[in-house]
C-alpha cells in the first residue's frame, strides 16, 4: 500500500502488526466521528490491552506487537480505529528504522496488505494505518502521519488525557485512613511526563481522511495535501481525462519555459515510464502529452496531458504530475501556477489546484493520481518543490510522494 491508499477488509477480524529493527510500542485508539476517543478507556496498549472490539497482542519480544480488531464487536459510535507505533527507547526517532505494518486475517494469519511509510526523519511516533467504517463497509487505509513529540502527541491529538505537568507534592502530608479506590484507566506512565510543545510546522501528511470528498457536488477546488475521490453518483470515473497545467511569468515581458510531465509507477513505487515533451505518448497511448510550451504566455492551459483511465495497464497504479524549469528559472519567477483535471468528453473542469506558494527551486510536484484497490482513482494536491530541471530528476522524489 502507499500513503492514502485503501482496501476493503476481506475478513471480519484483522490484526495489524508493526515491525521495525528496534522494539516498538504499538497502540490502538477507538475514535468517534469527531476524531476523538470517548474516554481514556478507548486507548488500547500493553498496559490496557482490551477494549470493545479492539485488543493489544504482544509479540513477546520475538514477533511484532499487534492491534487486533473484531469489526463485528466494534460499538456503533466508533467510526475508525487508528493503529500507532513509537520506538520503545526514549527519544528514538524513526529515521533509518522505517517500520512495516502488515494487515492480516486474524484467524488464519494470512497477509492482506503491507505498508511502509516513506520519508521518515524526526518523527518519534506514527499513526501507521487506520481501520475505518464507510457506508457500512470496513476498510483499511495506509496513513504514515508522523509526530515529533512522541506518543503523547498522538494521545493529546485524539483526546486522551495527558498531564501537562507532574502533580506537585503537598508541603505537609497528613496521614489519612485508606479509602476505596475506584478503578481508573491504565494510562501509560510515559504519558504523565511533561509534554513538549507540538512542532511549529504541521505534519507533512494531512490528518487521516482530512479533506476527502468526491465529485457529486460538482467542481472541486483542492488545497495542498487534500484528496478527492474521482467518483460521481457512486460510480468511479474511468473515462478519458485531461490534466491541464498552466503558469504565467511573475515579471511582465519575461518568458517562462516550463515543462509539464507525468510519471507512472507500479504498486511498489517502481518507475514504469515518464511522459514529457521528449516522449509524447506512453503506455500504448493511454497517456499523451500536448507538446512543449516555450513561453508560458497566453490564457488557459500551457501544457495538457491526456490520461485514458480505462486503458491504463493494471500495473500502473500511481501517476505523479510534475513541472520543471529546464532553463534553470526558479518558481519564484512564476505566477499563477495551477493544475486542473478536466473531463475530456465534456470539457468540464472537475478538480483544480492553485499553487499558492513558491520556493527558489526548479521543479515542483503538483498532484498525484492513485488507483485504489476498489478500482477508483483518487487525486491529491501535492505542491512540493524539488531541485531538478528535468523529469528524470523527479522520478525518485515523486516515488517517495506516493
């Protein structure tokens, strides 16, 4: 699986185990429609191993720990279960020790899917995957959202009570007769330490499911990292579409020679082929390029890439649309850069993403299309800049962006 992709669950009981070169703490949180736990009882981990429909399973040090979900026993008010992981060693980040989550049939142990979050660095905790309910059907989605402030950051984000400061000891304690103690949720003692402030920048990935919409209400305008499902009236869009890319010079009278391209990948982020001004047709004509625009002047799309979704080979599951400046001009010299998805048959604009920021780089990843297990496609706005003047230099970073 790649970040944002999903699959329907083929078994009512599933287990998500998370493995890494180091020992991990694996947890599960039961979330309502507002993305919060109902109480600390919905935080499932080694010290509180059971909740309604969700349990923690220790690997005993010889196998990965896992969160087991019995979808038939999950309460009606719970919309999703997020599976999290953090290194057991204090202060350990995920850099160089990327974990792999394996989704299994909990009854026979067979693997249903695997997911390794890409591009990890200072993160000390991750939301790895989520098991969620959509229109009565249970699905699994690869997430890979990182937190730099550890398990406490995840806990507070989802509404688990965390003490901001240790309770101060009374100056003169007075002995009292012991009183009956009510059972309290077994909160991980590491969460009682002072919680560092969250990082200044938001996580690179959007919150699970954030901004997820479809085409039922007409044209969709995306912001960076938002996703739209290319479904209309309950049916996947599998016709021919155009990705129009446009830009204008930021300074009057100055030409801007940018090159739009699309890079096709397989299910394991393997590079299949690239379509650009030097190779105007790939995948037996399922993807075609309009040709090179040398100035950027004029209204409308500067370059257009036509994609026949229905004719794409089965192994082409990811497309990343990029723009590069072969002449070395930076994107700080570009204005009004955008991409838009158009129904080729009707000419109707379906989705639009306007690039609102700029960096002094020569390449930008504008958007990606990812084919879901169900056959539908999803479009996500990227807007990330790269130091590369050609599409060849975009192949690796675009694969990491899938």
